[in-house]
C-alpha cells in the first residue's frame, strides 16, 4: 500500500520542522508532500532543507496563495500522477497529532474515506476555548442536517482518501476552500457511494503561528450547505 501524506503550508515556518520530524519518526514508510503557496516567511525554503534530509519528503512550490482547497487539489493531482494508492490530508501546524497518523492509515481501505474525528466517542480537542468548540459543533450539526449525513465531524481536515475515489472525480470542478472544501469532499464521497468511517483522534490547538480561519471561510461553508440542501 503506497501512501502519501499531503501537508499544505502558508507561513508555517515555526511548527513545520517539528511536525515533519514527528511524522517521519512515527510513520517512516509513508511519503510526505509539502504544498507551499509561496510563503513569504520562507516556509518553502525550509521544506527544501527538510527534503534534503529526508528522501521520502517532497515539496511542491506554488506561485501564490490560492487557498486550502486549491492546494489540496494540486496535491491530489501530484499524488495520483506518482502512483499512490491512498492520500492523507494533515495540517502542518501540529493540530493533527502525528501519533494519530497510523490509526487513520490503518483504517484505510478501497472505497472508504477515513476521517480523523474530534466529535466521536474517544475523540478530543485540547486547548480550544468554549466558543471555538461551539462553532465547530454547530457548523458540523448544520452541515450534517442539510446534507443528511451521518458524519459527526464533516469539517475535519485529518483524513485518508482512496485514490480510486479521487480519480473518478473532476477535481477541477471542486471550488470550495476551508471548512467548505472538507464538506464538499465528504458530500462527493457519499454521493459516489464511498463508505465514510470516522476514527477518534485528538485535535490540539496550534502552539505557534496564526490560524487561517476567517469569517469568509465560515460563511462559504454555510452558504454551500444551504445551496446543496435546496438542490436535493
């Protein structure tokens, strides 16, 4: 089973080294692709230095910041072209613990999307204030109701896709970013008959850098879910 871990970056100079080193230590048999959107803080250059140290690491340099969704689509296309069987999404800021990576990968199977979930029994969130948890839970509930989905953490970004599912999509038509991207990909999986399985993980609030979450991203997710609900 050939697996590639995708890690989009934009101004992640602080946590990147620690995250990469931890992934390499925990899962040395997995390949890793950093997708950098021309970070002004030098994250892409740091990625190149780490790639010189670790042969399983590659860096995909993009010319400008185009959003999380576009970064992942670029990573999907690269991994598909390079013959991988499964693709893992993972944050570079340490929010997704490398220790949980084997759990997500071990659950991978043909025709199954595996989601590392904060909101199933055994899942947890560390160092989030109550209002962040409320926003996440409320957003997930709204998405779940409007899409008639059983997935508890439909906005989760720690997940593993079978490439066989991704190759059946017109990836250039996926336009959502942020929460909206994760929701759209889950919707496409369910509409394609892919089984969605959630495994409990512990999400940890980033210790350095700035969150990329904005009101625009939240509104996009709300609008997309509402639009899809009316189209059903």
